[in-house]
C-alpha cells in the first residue's frame, strides 16, 4: 500500500513537471548561462540578427517617442533581456538614437533609466560584469553633457506587473513574448491522458484541440502582458516587440516538429521513455501577425503604429556549408531549450539529443529552405 502511494505521488510530481505550470516555467526556463561553448552568450547570433532586422522600426518608434514627450529622465525597459552581448547592444541602440535626435533638436541630453528584465533564473551577473565597459564606452563616445545613464536588473515575469504605474516611456522586447507563462491547459484529456502524443508543439499529427489550447494560452498571456504594460507606461509611451510568428493560424512549427521527431527516434531506441515524450510540450506559441494585431486592438490600450513581418533562415548565414549550418541551428536551439529539456529528459540525454537533432536539421535543410517568420510590432500607449 505504502509503495503504491509513493508511486502515485512520484507520478503526480513527474506529471507536474511535464505539464509545466506557471510557477514551473518561471523557475525552469533560462537561456544557457555563462560564456562557455554552449552558452546563450556564444549562441545568440540568430536573436542578434532579429534585433538588427527590426532596427529601422525600433529607431522610428524611439524618434517618435522622443519628439512627442521629450522627458527629462527617460525610463526604458528591455523585457526578456537574457544575458550576453545582445542585452546591452539593444540598450546602446536605443540610447544612440535618442542622443542623435536630441542633438538634432538642440535639446539637453535626458537622463536614462534602463531596466533589464528577465526571469529570476537569468544570468544577470553576466550582464552586470559587462556594465563597467559599457559605461566606459558611453563616456568615450558621448559628449560631456550626455546622460547620465543608470542600468539595473529587474528579475520578474513580464506576465504581471514589474514596474510602478505610469513609470516607463519606452518598452522593448525581442524574441521573448512567444514564450508562454505555462504549457497550455487542455493538452490532457479529463482522465489525464496525453492528447499530443509523440509531439512537443502543434504538429501535423496533433488533434485540432492542441492548436486551440495553444492559442488560448497565448491570448491569456499576451493580454496580461498588454494590461501590465498599459499600467506601467505613460500615455504616449512607445513599445516595440519582435517575436517569432506563423504564416497562418494553427501552422505546425517545423522546427519543433523536427525536435519532436528527434526525441521520437530516442524513444524507439529505448533511450528515453515514451510517456515522457507524450507528456512534454513546449511553453511557446508563434502567433500570426493578424492574431497579434487583433489582440492589441481588442485590449484597446495601445494603438498599432507599425506591424511588419520578415523571414530569416534557420542558420542565418546560407553561405556556410550545410554541416556548419545544421550545427549552428542545433547550438542555437540547445542554448535556448536545454533547461526545459533537461528537466524532462535528464542532462545525460542532451549531447545525444542535439547530435541527432543536428543531423535531422541537416537533412531537412538539404531538402527545403527553412526559415523563421518574424513579427515586429510598434505600438503607442493611448491616453
Ligand atoms: C531567446 S531569449 C531573447 C533574449 C534577448 N532579448 C535577445 O534578443 O537576445 C528569450 C528571453 O525571454 C525570457 N523570458 C521568457 N519568458 C519570460 C517572462 N515571462 N518574463 C521575463 N522574461 C521571460 C527568457 O528567460 C529569455 O532570457
């Protein structure tokens, strides 16, 4: 009897991990810390490319904001900043654009309050270690009347309030809002049976309720995100979000499908358990541009200023040989998902998983062009 109860408790605990509720995603999701070979810092060229592609929209939005408000102290937040070179690169871009604009307008430099936000497990220390050289380069590059600029970290989920009311002038977030607060509810039947067996996201073989459950979770999370920013931002404040998107609603994601197939080969060879694959789903959703627009308009707190989509090859640089491109994709995905996958399948499986994944990516890229669709949306807080 005692054994049965313990087995049931363990089973329930494992299921909780696989279901990845709100608190668990907050605690588990983190980009690979540090500056080692597998770190996010060394494997975030893809995300850096997205930032570069979205730069014209970002700059236009910042100029618009500065012209309209010209605050003496400009409060900026980067939500889901992660760690590594991208975090401060975005901050530099924002500051440079404002500095240029205030010179054009012959205005005194504003002071800058910069808040770098991410989940509590993020490697904030890695960013803080880069701050002395960041401040030094501002000192060297800017005029003596510049700033000053104060950078701080704000560890907390952006699904909920992070800042005081009417505090922020500009909010930026790149490649973060497609992460959900939790694995959607409704991926299990009433009696606890997994409904998305053999897949880890919306796939061609997923039943229709899977796509519905994913959209419902995104709608709930994105609405909360907009409401939270709506409170924290001043009227006329600007926000620019870049996120992974889908061409059409309920589109299966071929990259997650490929990672799911890789896990499936490991199940077939007895390396991981079938049950673990059946119960694991990504806390991620890539909406269509229309879904984003509809949700922003339905909430009514922001007006959409600009909404664009652009594509980037999975490997960023298509001039490289196929082997290197596939390794690049596998390393990029590993740096982002290892924390989630380790929790589900154990650390020991990771090298094998990503070696296999790299081979599958290579095969796929040999057959067809594989690209991410991305959405960049700029919006203004209504009065
Ligand atoms: C792929 S990284 C992008 C990081 C960075 N913006 C860049 O472009 O390189 C996504 C980041 O979003 C963060 N994130 C995901 N969900 C979050 C949440 N609810 N609140 C705050 N940060 C979150 C992750 O921890 C991760 O650091």
